[in-house]
C-alpha cells in the first residue's frame, strides 16, 4: 500500500477547523514529540502506522488527536 498523500497536505486544506498551513505529517509529528517527552525514536515508532493507514483513517486519527 502506498503512503497516503494526505500526510503532505496542509492542515487547513484537510480540516475546516484548522487555520494552520503546516502539513498533516508535521502536525502529527509535533503532537507525538510532545506526548513522548521529545523522544525521537518513540515518535518515529508512533508515526510508522501512518505510512500504511488509509487516507480516511489518517484523517480520523489526526482529527481526534489535533482538534
């Protein structure tokens, strides 16, 4: 399965509640970095799942975590 293009879209392109021009991938990375006390390895592991998730699942998960 190919990586979803939603990861590279800006938050404000994907979500009507966001005014951020940060890519979804970066917003999720920042979220996990904070949650993992800035542990890059733990954040990388947390982000791995998004490489094989469907676009719909990524969008739902990002909205749950970032809204």
